[in-house]
C-alpha cells in the first residue's frame, strides 16, 4: 500500500470517527410539555368520561425532563402519594397548586399521582396517574445506535485508527 492510498484510508477512518462521535453524543429526544387532558384541560369529567385522564395518560410516554401543564378554573392540582390517589384524599399533599396554569417538571422515574383539590371532582375521575419511564425502558431491545453500543463501536474505531496510524508511520 503506497503512502497516498494509506493517507486516503486514514482520512476515511478519521472522518468516520468524527461522525460517529458527533452522533453518539447528540440528544435522542427533546423534552416535551404535555397539556394534561389535551384541549379540555384539567376539569371534572362528565358522567360518561370518568376514565378520561387514565385514557389520556395511556396514550403518552412520560420521560424525565418532560413537563405537565395543568390548565384549570376554580380548582386546584394536588400532588399526592399512592394512597391519596386511590382514596381521593389530599389531606397529606406533597404539593398544592391553585394558579389556574400549573407546570410540573418530571424529574425522576416512577409513578406520579395528581388529584383535584375538590374530593368530589376526584371521585368523579379528576385524577391522574403518570408512569415516568426509566431511560432503559424507552426501547426494550438495545438499538445498535444506543449509547452502550455506540461507545463500544467508538472504542473499536479508536483502536483501529491508532493501529492504522502506527502502521502508516512505520511505512513512511
């Protein structure tokens, strides 16, 4: 292999290495602000809508970094524990919001429980359980472009690059 061919070969691997490094450390998804209840917002469900917030949550994936926007009138949002959620009991709240426009940031994986500050509203279905997924739950099967796979490929490319540089310098 002559020096010109070796230089082209090394240039190809160097460019490949840079592209891989850039794509490995690029963010996969951006955080979302999710409007709780969609266009209807945070309100007491009608008689035939008692599952509206469960259905709303079931159609979404909640990730760390996302935020929930509660829009409401003459009501409140109460963050409670599991017992408070299932018993519509806000007597021991984690947080209480009553501004009419509340944004709650999702900061950790696991369940988050929300109820209306009015116990009757909660009993009529104005409560929300959000299951925040862990990073590894985002895709059940590891992608060839996941960070673990990418770092392994990245390490291998660095090794190959170093071997090629050593080989090229011994030829020259």
